[in-house]
């Protein structure tokens, strides 16, 4: 055998040994901030768990989870693969300028009809309530030219809204976002929109109101790495999370979380500010039900059906309603009509991003129950 | 345990090897047997006792046969052979046969096949026959015999090794620098083939829906590459590991997709299996020293058996028969033509026929086979967005894959400008370090994708 691989064996083996030693020396980590999960710990050995093969599986998971530089290696792979021309990893596309775009959900005609019919029926059952639909396109829709997809999300936007009754007010999120697309209206690394674009849409929603409020912009977190980047271990870009605080001190409000028995005098959860999901500074994340009571006069009381996109928009609505009830149908199992009658709701707002709206069926469940 | 795991690469391998260096020479074989048995029990704890019993049984039965003569010898040989064969058939084809007979009407327990069964049973059969025909003497040392059967690099997926191919090294070997260098390098290359290429192609394949010509083409092409890098990658790892411990295991692959005929393909793909069937089935049946009709029969028997070895469902028999027919046609009619036409055409001819044949390998039911074939020939439209996108998205892998089917990467250093040996060596090592790092990044990122051939 020709010896043309001089030094190869010893060098490579030395690397294996070094890594082995590093694994032993470095203490075990308990959680992974980036992946938002607990890391596997050393399993206990028992004859029975070995015979079942359980010990082996757990031990291999333990070794893999505790591997030094694990996240660095994962992001190396993402970088490498992106360099090789891969445009999509799992369900995340690489857009331009560091933007990550989640694959859009394509609803079938049946799904769209089903949802539209339920919403229309709900409106019919409550003819005195002002009903609003704010359907928000995702990056896949606004930046469709940056990705290679079979269908266009914005086509579904138009189709669906045309199925809703004329008695519903349809806020034109599509045109507003398209108009501002050169600005930072979505986070690059996350599937959410930014507070800036929430403000644009809130302004549109409140355009007939007489009083306008001014806001100061504060940076909540300027090293935000969101869900999409974490999913594919992408470290190239960071986002900034902003909070808009009203300049006026006249508005006072009180927040209750009835399902959880908690309450607060602010909508901001500062404990989540520097957590790995910095978007959760708004309300601390999603809750089944949020009640906001304000000192605003007048008889306007708002009920919102929403997903997490609403979390950074709701603060802009507070000065205009004496009560706001926020329902996330994914977690709420109560009676909607009870809220509507009990709280004397005057306005309803459906606030959804298209992916969650078409990917989730919990809204149908809750509307079905109320329509009975 | 899998070779393609962080655990093996960065913990088990370093430990096993370092300990091996420290163990005194007389005990090295015993050490390797213990390691191999532990290795087996890690992956298949429920069958380790079965495996050990099988080894001990074969050790005694073959020594016994070696003491006998004449009719007795023949009788015990046949019994021994039948027992080993029965074990293989029982575990492997039990559910397949039952399925065929009763077709879902009765519930039965499927016995999980002991890992590596198809490989080491064939090793044992070759040993049985070689002892009986007096090609070799039955091994008297139990440890050495156990090492032959259980040697962990080849335990799970071959190469299928004859006793005379490894006996010399079992008795006396040393780890020379070239062996260790080549072995370490080869192991990493095999690992990279599996983790970077085979696993990626497996993931792509799982996303393809065969509904058009392009998706059918992509499906076949992807599997063609996947199975090659999966199995050849494993063989590189096995042989490389063997080298590191001073063994030289037989080669299993020789750029099969560059074959110039189907017959040539089977002299390059899973070579140890092919030569097993040739030496222990084809030649005893008369080989090609028989009349034409008998020749066709012999060939068909060998190829159907080859197909069946790969799996218990009917599609594998079909796969084997497909090659049987092609080889018969080649032997009787095409051979002269293939030798005359330019090499590029015969390579293309083989590659296309072999790729097409994989349909019968990875589609286990008639419905999906007929869907593949009908889509492939335009039965359902030409293209669909998804398959085109999948190809575009992963074109780099396909390009690297095609090149890696040839010796181009291996011979790259020959065209290097630098004449300085030292520079070449350093570059060589640098490239391997990069490959190791990249492979590790894939290992850490991927969810587990098991070896295709480990189901056999």
C-alpha cells in the first residue's frame, strides 16, 4: 500500500481524541437558549432499560445534545448549505438581505369557504356589532418575488376577502404593507411583523377617530434572533424589537388574565425582554383570554379574535375603547356569546396573519359553538 | 450502534482504539471479540444471546465435521448448512411467507430480525462449505473463530468475508503506518458519503411525490445516488476501520455506475455478495459449463436468490429476476455489441437500466411500482413544480454526487500543480480535516437516518 497519506491517520485521530477529551472536561448544559428546550442529561443505567434499547437511545441523545460547539456546528452547516445554493431549509426560505421567509400555507377552496361562511354567519347573528377583518399577509406574500413558490399568497388574500359579507369592514393590510415594504415591517429572523407595521395598520383601523396620539419609540431588544433563524440555526442577522409608548399620561388601563388568575398594570412583560423569544415582551406571549379595562370614556367595547400578530398591535387600540377582550381561539374554550352579552361588546376585530389563519382550525371551532 | 453517530466517532472509536494499542498482543483478539459483542448488544440487546449461541454452535459443528469422513461428513455438513439457512429464512422471510399465504387474515407477531443476520449467516455458510470441501481447516481457536464472525467493522453490513480472506490477519497482523493512514482517511470519507450525501438524498426522496415525468425521474435518480452512497459509504467505513486495526477486508464496490454492462455492474456492486453467489450457488449448479437452457436456469436461480437476499417482499424477487433476464440476454446476445460500441454508450446503457431497476427495489408494492413506471413514461403529465424546485434547491448535491460516482475526486491530486510532496501531503490532510468538520456539522444537525442495508 503506497504511503501517500503521511501523517493523515495520526492527525485525524488526534482530532478525534481532542474532541473526546473536550466532551469529558466541559460540564453538561441543562438548557439550550437558542432552541428553547431542555438538553438531554446523562441517563441512568439499568439492565432492563439496556435490554429495551432505551438506555442506548437516551445515551446517544445525551451525547449529541451535550456535544461541544453544537450550535456553532449547526449554523456552520446552514451557512455552508446556503453557500451551495440551497434556497430553502425545512420550511424556511432564504429571501434577500438576510430575510428569512416562512413557507406560506395554501388554503383550498373548501377551507376558505368554510371559514368565510362561519364568519359571515357570526356577523349575521350579531347584526348590531361592528365587525372588522384584518387579515395580514406574511413575508411570503409581501416579498413574494424573493422566493420560488408555486402559488402566490396575495392571490388567496383577494379571493378570501371577496367571500366575506359586505357588512364586514375589511382593513386593507395588503396595500398598506406593500406600500411600506422597503421599511422594516417584518422581522428578518422571525415570522412576526414589527411594531412599526402594527402601527401602520392600527392607524388605518383607527383612521376615523378624532383623537390621535403620539408615541415615543424605545428599543426593547436589539439582538433578537427569532423563530425562523433558530429553526435553521441561522446566525447571520439580528433583529430589533421596538416598543411604542404613548407620550400622554392620560390613559390608564388594567390587564387581567381571567383563565390564569393574573393581572398587571402594563401590557409589557419585561421579564421576557431579553429571553430568547423577545417578541414575548408583548403580553408575555399568547393567552387564552386577556381583559383590558381602561379609563377611556365612551361606550366602545372591543372583542378581538387573534393570533400572536395582534400582540404588538393591541397597545395602539387601548386609548379608544373602555374595554378590550382578547381571545386566542387556540387556547380559549369558553363561551363567546357570554362575553359578547356580558360585556356588551360593540365592536369585533378578527386580527390574523394569513399563515395561522389558514393553517389553524380553532377559529372555526369557537365560531361554530357560538353559532349554535 | 451506528458508525455515523457522534457517539461512535468522538467517544467509542477513540476509546476502543487506544485500549487496543495498550492490550498485550496475545489478548488483542479476545479484546476485539468482547468489543464486537458489546457493539452487537448495544444495537440489538435482545438477540445477543442468540448471536453468541450461533457462533459457539458453528464453532463446534464445523470442528466436528472436520473430524468426520465420507457419508457422515456429508450428512453433518448438510444438517449444519440447513440449520444456518433455516435460521436465516425463519427470521427474514417468516412474515413475508405468511403474508403471501394468509394475506392479512391472521394476526401474527413479526420477529425483529437480528441485526446483521443476512451478512453473518452468509459468512458462516461460506465457512461451512469451505470446511466441508477442505478448502480450509475448521478453526480450532474459539476466540479467533468468534472474531471472524463478529468483527465489529463488518458485523452489521459486511463486506461478507470468507475465512481464508481474513485468517492470516487474525493470526498475525500489525498496524502499519500506511494501513492506519489509509484506514483513518477511508473511514472519514465513507462517513462523509453517508452523512452528507446519502442522508440528504434520503431526505429529498421523502419529499418527492411521484406524479409526473420529472418527479419520477427525480425519484429514481435520487434513490440511485442514495443507495450507492449509503452502502458504499458504509463499506468504506468498515474497510477503513478494519485497516486501522491491522485487517484488510475485501473490497465491496468499484465505481459500479461506471460499469459497461449489467454483468460488469454486478462485478462492481456489493462485490462480496456477488462472489458469494458465484462461488457457492452458480458454480455448484454447473456455472456456464452447461447447455444453454441450463445456463439460463442457473442464472435466473442465482439472480432471484440475490434479489430475495435483499428483502422478503415480492418486489425484491422481481428486482433480482429483472437483472437475471438482462444478464441472460447479455450473455446470449448483447455481449459482442456492448464491447464494440463506444464506452460512453455502454456506461449509459448500464446506468439507465440499473437506475430503472431500483424502482423494483424501493417500491415494495405493485401499486407504487406501476405508478412510478407509468409516470416515468408520461402517464401523468410532464412536470410538477415541487420536483423541479427540489432539484433546483439541491443541485449542488446532485453535482457532487455524480462526480463522486467516478474516481475524479480521488485522482484530483494527480493534476495538482505542486510537485512538492510535502505540500501535497499537507493539502491532503487539510482537505480531510475540512471534510471531518463538515461531516460533524451534518451529524449534529441531522435527525437520525438509518442505513438502508441494515434491514437485511
